[in-house]
DNA sequence: GTTTAGTTCGCACGGTCGTGCTATTTAATC
DNA sequence: GATTAAATAGCACGACCGTGCGAACTAAAC
């Protein structure tokens, strides 16, 4: 199957329209990442892009569709900037580390000017019912499940202590990433991301050698790298 | 000091007005905790309370003041529900644990129907400049500083490993609390808070006997106090 | 019981919102 | 180059926004 415009039945696009469509979504993503999906406004996008309100509206035919497409477009960026680099590492602990680092780097590089688009969306819609809430819920489940899955794989490969609780560790890693995002934005200080980095490194280091109590093996491969 | 209306010069309040004022703020807090401070609307509050728009407006004389007073009123609730019970425990590790538990309990009990009011505000305003952003920044600094201060005290009293980095541990505790809040709201499942509880318990347990990995080289595991 | 001043309402304003409808322009196809 | 359909502009609509103003009401102080 290659052509499946059966239910949506989109009209064919012209090149100039395609370009405008992309420009609108680009501005929408920028705006929504800073001020939230709900303060996305057709009139404001039109003003910002120097085109008419009808010009913007015609591309989506409803505000809801504009929001949906904005979230989808942001999702593609997230996939490109976080998931793809994260998953490109070899399976196991290395992949888990790569994914966390890909996320932190994506926050640090301000891929979205307002920080992680989906962290923002999580807070905006966690308490509101509706399609966005539902999509966020499945997104979160997927993300946390993926991280937990990587932890399980790392355990199976003997890279993490078998006593590790995958979902619990995934929760802790996720928590460090999200707070690093929020605080680095709040204080306009990308170096806050290093706190998250360290929290993740420590959490993984702990899980590599068991919690405590029992005599551990070597005191971790000493890495006297002059960290900044 | 008890009377300091020097600069603001508020008019004296009548009893019925006082009551309406409180009712408006109550509704505003409820609404803002779910949908965000920016979707707070004078017209909507009026509709919800069955009074006229002017009736609401007269109590604040600007939307900005309404928002400020709403945040302040939510702050008082936070103080009553989290800070006061947290600080009532004896100084040291016990107080730190009490504070974390007070927060988690406050999330669990849905003191605000949309979850932690300030976690919501953090995400809403982290990337936006303005007075709310600035107040949130100082709030966050104060909160994290307070937690770190308690950790320092606990270290001084020999209840936590002296190799512990107070700010780093504070970050990790804070991260667990925030994510517990967001996810428990997103999944409409208060039991998610237990994940945060466990993350905090584990983090504190680790800090009671010294970490295993990471770069904190000083072993000094010399306090065999049985952790609970 | 009169006076005073805080409440509350009704009304109006200019602005923005989302969304239709009708032109007009213009890229793509024949 | 004529045809076709997409892209965009212009305009209008009803709704809601924040805010001002004056009138009516009423609790509190005298």
C-alpha cells in the first residue's frame, strides 16, 4: 500500500501551498512550545507570517486540525532529534544512555525555543480531558515503556543489576530529564541540563552494580575526566 | 506589623464583598490549576459564579491583578498544605522526609483539582518572560534552596553521608515529586504517586549510607543507622 | 434615619477569536 | 495558451474578551 487517502481525501497540493503550509506549522510549533498549544491562534499566526487570516485558515479548515497537525509536526522533529539518534546506538545499556543523552542534548540545543514541546504539553493537558490529553497519555506510556524496555534488555545482557525495577528506574530517569528541561528554561541556563545528566549517570551507575549493602565489585571504572 | 496598606491603599471591604472576593479566587484557583493561568477569564468566572462580569471585574480592576491574587491565594494553600506540615517535623532528615511526604500527599489528595498548582505554573511560564515567570523563578529557587538546606542540616547532624551534594540530591527529590504529580494527573491514577514516594525513599536511603558509584570517592560508610 | 461608601449590575466600546462566503490570482495540466 | 483547481485575500458574522461608566442597591458608621 502506498496511497491511502481514502478517508481523509486530501486535495492535491500546489508547491506554493505546500511551502506556506510548512511555514505556518513552523511558526505554530515555535509559538506553541513557548506559550502553549492553547494560545495558538489563527489570527496571530497570520499576522506573524504576513498573510491573511483566511490564508492560514484555508490550510487547516478548523483550529482543531491546526493543533493536531502542529503536534504531529512537533512529533516528527522529536523523532528526528531524539528517537533516531537514541535508537541508533547498539542495543542494551549503550542505547539507553544514548537515548537519555539525545534528549538532554535536544533540550540543551533548544530544538524548540520553549524547551521540550512534549514536556510542555504534558503539563498543559495532564488535567484536561480531550483528544490532546489522550494522545499525550499514550505518548507518555510509549516513552516510559520504551525506556523500561531498554532497561530490561540491559538487564538481560548483564549490563544492569537484575534486581533493578525497570519501570521504577525509567521513572527516575524520566523525572531527571523533565526537570532538567523545565529548570533550564526557567533559569534560561542550559547548564542546568548537567544536573539532569549527572542524575542519570548516577542512577545508571548505581544500577550497574546493585543498590548497596552487598559488597560490590570494582568501585566503578574510574573516569577522572575533568568534567565541567 | 498588622496594617500596611500604605502604598496599595486598598478600600475597606464590606462583608458581602469579602465573601464574593473569596469565592471568585476559589473558582479561579480551581480553573487555573486545570487549564492554566492564561485561560483564566473574567467572563467565564462570572458565568461560573452566576454574577455579572462587572461584578467580578470590580474586585480586581484588571486581569493582571486577578492573576496575581490567584497565584497568591494558591500560594497560601500550598503553604498551609505542604510547607507548614513539612516544617513541623523536627529538624534534620525527619524534616526533609516530612516535607517530601507532605508534597506527595498534597498531590495525592488533589488539593488542587488539576494537581500541583505551581508545577503547572512552572511549565506554563518557564519559557515566557514577565512577572509570573520571575515570581516562579524565585519560587523555584526558594523551594530548591529550602530542600538543599534541609539536606545540609541532615548532613551536619550525621544523618546523611557528608559526600552528598545537597543541590544535586535536592534536584533529584524535586524531579521525582514533579513527575509524580504530572503522571498521576495524566493517568488519573493517584497511585502513581507511590513511584515518586519510592524514588524519594531510595534516594534518601542511598544518601544515608553513601553511594556506590559516581565520583564521590569518600567511602565513609560509618553510620550504620537502620534506615526505615 | 441619614449619610457614606463598597457592591453589583447593565450597557457600550473596541478588539480578537473561529469560521464561513465570494472574489481573484496563479501554478499545474492538457 | 486555454482549462482547472488550488491558494490567498477580503469581508462579514456572532461570540467572547478586557475595560470603562453610571445607576441601583445595601451594609456599615454616624
